[in-house]
């Protein structure tokens, strides 16, 4: 089911959370709303779900304007950041909730509900936890139960608010891949909110980068990374270095797109080594350039030739391999 | 009482393995002394005074017609005011914690007012409104209605003083729990009533029960406000606390303490009811369907 977002504006008091948002999400797509906190991404997600009412604009599901539809009638699955599992119900009852709340005529029998719930619990690989209460589960388990609960009413659209935000790094990675696989299997139109660019890049088909209530760019992970529409997008999608060339002229480049040399080389600038950090597969070298306070970071493979016997205080020569041009695109030099 | 003893038993088992410092021993000792002087000693005195002439005298004191009528009135006032304040308290807490609106802080302050106003003043408010010189006096006289110095006044005064108990217990808890579980219920297709019954109510049931217990205990024991509006007509508008005062003022010490034992026993029954409901409700309320 496609989602069409047209001219959405939303104020909270004097604060404008969303400004003229237009967005088309294709059926079956997995889209990430990416941005820093306060950029309006969660408000947009809640408006799609019907939990907030926009000041102006409309939401259209598959050609049908649902703007005036109540939350209950939109048939969206929603996974909350902190899961919002019903704390006084077992895992089973949580997942069964949506089915049990159906009007009497549409409500399946308890035995049908039970088999449906176990099917979903198997899908999220947690059938053995059916009799536990939410507080007895780990964060990752709660997350998957929340997902099973949302899927129980067979929504056409799945919305996830910071689905991995409250989990530790390792669990987050596993769940991310799992969610991407699940999306392949059940093929819902899914939208998730995140402030983690790595998460968006890894999971989403398309990324919507938001900042201060407006959409900065919409594109595939490769597009937003390679052709950022603005300096904001460039900064937000990864670490970046700023090299001041003149009073009002600077270069932006990523730490891993730097060529390093121990001896003076063509187009390379001299810099003093301030810190050397081995980070596993790569090593990060922090450099101080004359004429600017801001430090430059370079990340190279740990066996890179320029690193052999390198100590702090030495002089190293560097050159950005790819910079963000003022026109927007990343240019390889 | 049973909660306290159960907790103490559990704590002492835990503490047995912990090294006690002299400071801890002194503090524990002080707590016991204060507990004994402030709570146990008065209870002991009430019971011994009431029973000092034997069970027959005690029984006569609590079964004479005036005492029975006071008991009935107390139960009536409690029976009306507690359900009303239960409904009001849940509605007020729901409205204050789940919605944003103008004048919300004023409403919260107003809910608390019966706590801050002296019960005597509360009683006087009703006399000024419904008494023979009161604002509504012409209307009431025209329709031959008696509110002050009659049962309706006592019920009204009881409702007023026990107004905040349920809401006060619920508001902090509901505020802390937020609204996401309700939102989740809505998204899963629950209507307003289903959401309230299956999600909101089970989440606050202990606070609710506790609020009702406090409300009931206070409704049975209320003295000040009821005293002002009652008129102290024996056998007509006397509640148990007022009856105890009258007996005491007449130097009928044994009868006064006998009725006090009755009131005390009722309070204990309420506490036991709470204990019982805790174990039962935890199983039943959740699974109940509409």
C-alpha cells in the first residue's frame, strides 16, 4: 500500500515541527526518516499513524484520503521506541490484543487467535516466551514482541519509531539485519524513524533526510551518500573534515577519503600528527594543520605504509581524495 | 497490620545476614519505640478501656439503638461517597494525565482543595449554602427539602472531605506511565472503553484499590465537617465518630471506647479487604472480557 504525504504542516505552540512536507512512499518500500532529534521525523511518523493531527495537509493511503480517519481505522502497525508493551499482560496476551479487540462479528475464535499468536511468535523466534511478562524480557526480545503484536492485525503499513534506539550496539546490528529480512518476507510498506545514519543506510531502500522540519533530501542510500543535496546531509551521513582554504572558502571531505604520505608529495599538505588510534581494521590519525584550530582526521588501513613507526609530533602529508563541491556532488580528485 | 508484619518478617530474614552497625541498631530501636508509643499504645488503651467492664457492657454499648443508628448512618454515608469519589477520581485522573488543556493546573489545585481546607470550614460551606439562612434556603424551603442537619448534608460533607483520595493516588502513577500504552491499544483497534478497561485500569489497579481504602477509612472516620452539618440529633444524624464524642462528653467513658473499638474493627476489616482483593484482583481483572 503506497503512502502519499501532501503539504503537511504541524505546529506545537509557537514551534513549527513540520514545514510543507511532501513525500511519496511506494508500495512495499522500506523507507527511513533520518535526522537529528527535533527535526520532526517522529512527528511525521505519528501523523502518518493518526496519533497527531496535522495543521494542514493530507495523508493518502493507496489513493484513499485517510486524513480524517481515526487511529483505529487506519490499520497501521506501529512499533514504539520504548515498545509500549502492555505491562500487565503476558507476551501471548500482548500479541493477541489486536485480535481480541475486534468487534464481535469479526473476532476470530480463541483457538484461531492462539494459532495466529504462536505463528507470529515463531516468526519473531520467541514462541518459548509466550507466558512471560514484558518486564522479564530483554530489550531485544521486547522489540520483537512489539513487532509481533503490531503484525497481528495484518496491517498494510508498518511504522517504527527508533526501533533499535534503546538497544545495545551488538543486539542492534542483529535486529537490523533481521528486520530487513523480515521486510523481504512479509513485504509491508514500512517507514522507520532513526537518528543513526548507519542504521538507515543498512536497512532502508530509500532515505528521507530531515532537518528542522523540512526534508533535505530523498534518495537511495548510495544517492544521499554520494550526491548529498546540502552540507547538512553530507555532515549527517558520516564524519567529515573541514579544511579552511581562505576566509570564505573551505573543503569538506571524509576521514577515509584521505591519502597520506610520509614525504612531501604532489598537492599534499603538511600537518603535524597529534594522535594515532588503532581501531581494529583501520587506524585513525588526527592531524593539526597550520592556520586552523579544527583538527583533521584521517582513517587508513592499519597496515598502511605511512603508519610504520609513526609517532606523535611527526610531520605527515595528506590530500583529500574526494571532496564535497559547492554544487553538491562529491567529486573525486 | 498484616502488610507491616509480612514486610518486617521478610526484612528480618534478609537483614540477618547483614552486619549491623550501632547506628543502625539505634535507628531500628527508635523506630520500634515510636511505633509502640504512637500506634500500639493508643490501640491498646482503646481496647482495654472499652472492655474493662467485660464483654456484656461492651455489647450493650454497641447494640443500643442510638449506636446502631449511628453505625447505619456511617455505613450509608460511606457507601454513597466512596463509589461517587471512585468514579470522580478515576475520571479526574484520566482527564488530567492523558490530555493537555487550558486550566489543567487550576483543576489539579481544585482537586486538592479538600485536603487544604479545614474540615470545619468545609462543613460551614454547606451550612452557608443549604442552611436556613443559606443561598438555596428559599428554594429548599419551597420544596420542603432538608439538607443541613439531615442525612443529605452528612453525605455531602463526607463526599467533600474524601474527594481527593482516589485522584491523588492515581495522578502521579498515571503521569509516570504516560500515554503510549493507550496509543498502542488504539492503534491495535481498541475503542475508548476497551482501552480503558484492558489497558488503563489494570495498570493502575493497585493505586486505585489503595485510594479506595484510604477514601473509605476517611469516610468512616470523618468528624469535623460532618459535625458541623449534622446537628447531633441522636438516632437521626449521628455518625459513629459523633456518637463517640457525645458519649465521651457525657463521661460515659466505657461506652465511648466500646464504640471506638467498633470503628477500629471496621478500619481493620477495610485493611483486610484490601489484602484479599490484592491477591484476587491480580488474577481476575486482567482476563475479564467486556
